């Protein structure tokens, strides 16, 4: 049995008490939150769980694709690391498009160096990951047989991290009538919270900063919420959806030009998400699993393709040689 130091137990007990005080009464507010969202022009809709024939009629002869990416790195500290990137787009009938990249700060141009190296490296990683995901999405659209592409995460980050390529993919999708949809697992916005004007925070002494916290347990399974006055993303509209028994919601982003398809898209996501799952379409979860870059793969690549002396000198932190 794991022996836990007493001071950790004491501190964890204190943290638990403070969390209960700050967030513990949230479930009592759910009906009040729901009514207030309705009063502020929130549109609630119960979605049907459509069968395969209805989904097939909507898709016609076209396919659905899912896109996700992965980044991992060698053990070590900046700049003695190598980052590995890959992105995968896959259709329901198994067609795949891949993109790969590798980056190490040891080879970067001097003009890319910044005072804040941590933020600089984070920016570079986000940019390259976004670019690869957009490239596989673009290649899928070029196939000419795609109805809808599910992207892992909010569409907004593509406009921030890879604006030129995002604009190109966006325009191509609109020309080809391909629906681009962002599915956000960890909803980090506070748009609904702002609409409610902090009234729960002030009245109840609670701090429900994020929409994921505000909506936790508020929506019923299979229910979607859309609020016109809570849309603050450029060129994108967002709905909140609870597709499974998990009380947490997901965010669903669509292009503003494709807003008339919002409810059908949410119908589709609900219908392909396991009822007892964690609220993410199984197809998207499978792409996430298969695109993941494992530590073992990185170790094998470095071992086989990096000169042993350079590996020891540049990419072998001393902590890996500990005797215990």
C-alpha cells in the first residue's frame, strides 16, 4: 500500500474543503442557470438520435472525415530537444491522409530566437501542428467526396496559429460545400458566463468562470444550446452540446457561412457519439488514438537515425543516467 506523507494528506484535505466551499453548491443552481440562459434568449433543442438510414440520406454519396494531430518530444530541456509532429485525416470508409514534421531548436535560424524561449517554442509547436492538420484537411477536400470534416478542437486556433493556410482551407471548403466543424472537449470560453453578467458569482459567492463549469449538468443528454448574443469568435459560430450521459458539454464550431447546418451537424455528432461514453464522437477518438506519437517510437527513431555521439552529447539529459 502506498504510504502518503502526513503533510500531503493535511494539505489535500484543506484543498478539498476550499473546493467544496467554492464550487460545491453548483448543482443547486443548475435550474436557475438554465432559466436565466433561456431568459437571455438561449435556444435549447432536444436532438434526435438518428439511425443509419437518416444519416445516409443527409450524407448522400459523400463521406465524413475526422482530423487530429499529435506532438511529442525527446527527453530534455530547451534547446536540446527534438519535436515530432504528425497529423491524420481519415474518412469513415478508411481513406487516410498523413502529414509529418520534425523540429529542433538547435537548428533554428538566429532571427527566430526570442527573449522568452518557452513562449517562442510553444508558439512554433502550435503553428506547425495547426499547419499539418490543415494540410491533411485540405487534401481531403481535394478528394471531392467529402461532406463534413470533424476537426479536433476549436476552429479559432487555426485562424490564430496558421492564418494564411486557414483562410485557404476555409475558402476551399466554402467553394466545395464541405462542412468544417470544430469539436472542443475542454471548453475554455466564458461567453455564456459574460451573458449572465456574473450574477451567480456575486449572489452565491462562487466563481463559475468557464462555460464548461457553468453548463456542467445543466443540459440534458442529447440537448443543444445556442445563444446568438454569446458569439464572439470571428467567422465562427459555437453551440454547446451534451451528447452522452457525461454531464460535461462539448463545444461545436461551424463556419458562419454554414450556420444553417448547425442543428443538422449537432444531430449528426449526437448520433455517432456513444451514449455511455465521455461525449466525444467515437470516430474522432479513434483518429486521436491512431495519430498519437508514442515515447517508444521517438526513442526508436533517435536510436536508429541520430549519430550515437551526437545523441549522447545533445539529447541525453543526465537524469536519464541515474542509478536509482
